[in-house]
């Protein structure tokens, strides 16, 4: 059996209000062709198919059109699990129709643990793999609420709940595999942040995940798993020293911090005579060039003119270090790229970021700040004491965690 592991498509995502449907369409076209060329039997999509719980019509069209084409490509199975950006109910609404196309959808944690275990069958109807299709596990799925618990207590109970859920799913899968009586691979899917995972600046994976919140130890994955396919982190990577526990990463750059990163999907080939898979990353082409430029006005102009001379389509983020006003800077650089395929999506003055935001100055906007920087500015302006800041920052992270992780269904 040959499979492709991918995740974190984030269909419908924008970059500074720039829609990216063309990039996603190009990626899905490429993936469809790759599935045919490589004669793939199974496609695993490990969460965050969409960028929002309420995707638009164009996003839905791209997703369902791709699934229909895959069904005609010779690929027997597609296994889709929900991520923290996805609506479980939206993903699962057409699951009975999709099952007729060989598409198995687990949008959210199920009431019956066995519903997250899928036996895939080959062209002759014989079992060829057991898949633990574990979606993103929300706090309410795995943790009992206890009165007056601290953030540390909440985190500890959440991690224990996640470990317990995976243990029950894999125990059932191992029991099922033993009953089948044939040496077929056991594959585990997940959408989470494993300890030691790498993130990229601007990739949309919030800083709070890098701390103690929802940070799982990869040792929790069953030792009998033959491959562990993960989603959530956008940087393709192995987890720790294990060759078989991997993040495929996002197929397109989520932000300028990923501009130089080679995107990939992962080909996993289980030979018939042994279960140790052959693993081969497949490079995904870049469908839209991104580039960050920083420095003085002279350095920026030189770099921009070089891009213009190349004549290629590129989206640019500029970090300026100087005293020119935003208006003057936009006018000066705008004249250089006018009627060219070079498009400046963002101008950012890094010197101004060191100053406290003043309503009368108008040189800096909320677009220059993330939600944590805004909160820190509020604390500074309110002259909150250091002792109080510690508690307020902790409470604020709890709020962010609830907003970004516990999205409504």
C-alpha cells in the first residue's frame, strides 16, 4: 500500500487581505496529478482543511471538487480528520455521501471510540491497513471541568485526557488488527502540538502553543504504530529522532516567515513483505513567490528594483528602519512597483514598534501588532505593576487558548 500524508491546507486563508484560492487550486491540481503518477492507494489529510469554521462557497467548491477527482484517480481511500480550524459538523455533514467515494471523515471526537478506527481494504476486499483517525481534540472532548482549578491544573488534565483518548483508540485498533490475523500496518493520525516541534514566524501557530498549553509528549503514540501522520505545525519535520512520526507541514507558505521553506507532502510505501515503510518527502512547487525585505530606504529600493527587473510575480513584505512616514514610504515604493507583477502587501516600520502606540500619531496601526502586543501596550499604558502582570498575562493566555482552540462547532 502506498499513501500520501498531507495536512494544514487552510483553504480560504488570506494574507493581508489577499485571497489565495488560486494557490490552493494549483496545489490541489498538482496533488491530484501526483496521486495518479505515484499510484497512491490512500490519502491522509490530517486536519485544518479550511482556515475557518465557516468557509466560503469557493473554498467548499475546491475541497469537494478535489475529492470527486481523487475518487476517479485510482486512489481507493481518503481519510480526513478535523483540525482546530475546522468545524466538525461541517466536515461530517456529507460523510455518508462521501463514504460512497471511499472518503472517510472524522471531523471531531466521537462518542464511541471505535468510530475513530478505520479498516482500509485493498482492491480485492482484503484488509490492508488499520487507521486510528484521531481528529483535533478540544478541551471539552477530553477534560472534566473542576472548580477553581489553576492554569497548570487545566493543562495537566487536558494533556492527560489527550493521552487517555489516544490510548483507548490505539488499544482498540491493536485488538482489531490482531483479530484480522494478517500483518497489516497500523497508522495513527493526529492534529496536535508535539513537544520539540518547530514553528515558523507568521505561520499562524500561536505562540501560546510553544509554552505548556496543549503540548504533548510524542512518546504517547503506541510503540506498535507503523506510521504516525500529524498535522497542526506548518513546518515539515520528523518528531524527535523517530523516522515514522512526522508532520507533513502546510502545502503553501502561510506567511512571509515561511517564504524560503520547501513545502512537501510525504509518500509512505508499505511493501508487501515487511511493515517498515519507505518514507519519501515529495517537494510541493511554489505557486506564489513571497519575499521579505528589510533595511534602510536605499536598501529596500535596491531590492525592490531587482525584483521588478526579474519580471516575476511576487508578493512583498517590507520592514523599514527609518524615519519616513508611512504615507511617504508607500508613495515612494508604490511608484517603483506600479504596473509591475511585484505587489507590496505590507509595510512595517520596526523602529515604531519600540514606541508606545499613541492615538494621535497615526503612523502605526493595529495591523502592525498581534493580539499579545496590543495587550502588553494596554498594560504599559495602565501602568500595571509587575506582580499583577504575571497573573493578568496568564489569564489572557487562557482567553486566547479558548478562542483559538475551542472553536464552536
